[in-house]
């Protein structure tokens, strides 16, 4: 399911272990080449055809919000449009392309875009958007392949430090103790660790642990080059390993929780590294938990976090691309993105909505602030397999060797690099 990462809901831990990557199964295989010419030079098609919109929804709130927004555009434009909620988005997209009848618009993850672009299934329309310059540059980069901006980022999420304020106060900590460095994080994690709870918890996956790699100056891909085995990446994993060993950090699964939000909600961890989707999960599943959100502490190389996003993919075979472009501009407008945020939680992908979003969500601005320094998983074809293998090795980081783990990831990245 292409649930945008900025969602609450059950399975959020699995979502980031695999969820933001799930669309990759469709990319680069299983569909026929589109009949039309080079989509980078062909003009948008125009017809009276109705539009089909395929989404992977996190729940009724998202489904209703998108359906209402599309219906409003349809009533205004006079173009019929129907929203369909996929039960298995990767499979349904693949089947649609293979049959020559893909949806006109659909949720698309960054890891999938290279495969779709390579076989010509996508219409690159990014440079035609009237609001092109309003999107955050890092989000545009997520959906750029071979210098071509393919599709509009529909929203995004980042990771931050989420703190159980009752456990924080019980440990004698105040706002002045909110950590801003690795040393401070280690100190408060130790103070918060008891027989009943760990100081800090997160998922056993690059999509959480990668924040420490970024904070040390590493990552997976930086400026288009694989850097998985760089000194900064190794330092980041060394730091995590040391605190897994001393028991002040713990993977959520090792605490008996499915993901960080559950670990926080059940009082198994005093702090977790999670995205803004955690707010809805805590409200719905653990309404008695009081929490606050802070930016992740800076590492030796400065601040670092990860961001996750999806875009509105457009089929190269869509007979009514001009109308599809108009619909995307409506769905990514300032007013509509703020409405989506209120309805089901994502952060707007455009700068013009930032002030209003921050005013409406003053306690969550740490998530939006992270956009200025966030890294994102590589959008190369084959990157999903690399991250899946890395995640399998990260599960045993406490007993493993960070250098060896990252050398394997580096080799795998180099094998798929252009």
C-alpha cells in the first residue's frame, strides 16, 4: 500500500520497514512500453475522458478528504473524476500498466520512480506545474530522474524526537534538558532508563537509524554518490551500537512493541524517533499519553533527519493529461494541502503553506523544521532491495560490526549506481 508515511494507523512500524518502499515492486518490470513517443518531449494529451485516481489510503479520513477534494475540482472543471482506493496499490498499478489501462493519476513513492521512468510509463509534468517553485527543493529532488522533474510531491513527513512528558518529569528532567547533542541524548537516555522502560527506542531499520548516519555526516547517497561506508555513516552506527549495548537505547521490537509509537504509548520507552504520523496514533490508541516533540539532537556533523514523501504520478498513456495536471495543481494548492493536513495529518509539500501549518500545529513545528536538513532514501532503481538487505543486518547491530554492515550496503549501492 502506498500509504503516505505521514499517517497514523496500525502497522506504522511495518510501514517504514517496508511501507514507504512497497511501490518498488512495480517499478521497471511487468508492464508494456507505452505506445506514445518520448514522454519528455511529447505534449500533454487532451480529451473529454473522465479521470481515474488511484490512491493507497491510511483510512477513512484520508479517503474522504481526497474524494471530496477531487469532487470539488470535478464540479468546478466539468471533468468527471473518480477516486479508487487500492487494496494492493503496487499490484493494481502493475496490472493497470500491463493491461494498457493505468489510472490517470496515482500515489507514487520515490523508490519506484526510476523504474517507471526507465520504461516510459510516467508522464513527466513537473516543470509544467504553475506552483512548481513552491515545492521544497529536497522534495523536488525526490522525484527528479536524469534532471527531469516528474511529478508533484503531494505531502511529506520527517523524523523527530517524541518524548513522554510524564516519564520525563518523573526522571526530574525539564525543558532545559531536551537534548541538542549526542552527548546530551546519551545522558538523558541513561537517566530515563529504568527496569520498566528504556530511554530511547526506534525501529531496527535504516528509516530510523539512518538519522544518526546523517548527523555524523554520512548516509546512503549524498549528492548523487553512494556514501554508505563513509566515516560518518560508520560513526553513526557505532554510536547507536554502543547505546544498544549499554541498554539505554533499544529497538521497539526488542521491547515487545510493533513500532516506536507503540513503545512510547505503552510506556516501554521514554523517548522515540518517529514521524508526524505518530501524533494521530497516540491520540487514537493512547489518548492518556502526554508528549512533546523536539528536533533530533545534532551529531558531530550537525543536524540530520530523514524525510519521506509520495507524489501524484501521471500515466504516460493517460488520454486527458491536461485535466490531470489541473487536478494535481488543485490537490497541491496551499488551501487544499492545509485541508488535507487538518483531515489526516500530513505536512504540506509547499513553502507557502508553512506559516499557516505552523500556526495550526505549534507543538509539531520540529517536524517541519527538519525539512531544512533532511536526507531521503535514494530513489534509484534497485534501492529498495539494498535497503531491505541493510535493514536485515541492522536487526543484529548490537552484536554486529558497523563497518562490515555498511561495506555491504556500499557495494550494493555501487552495483545499482548509474
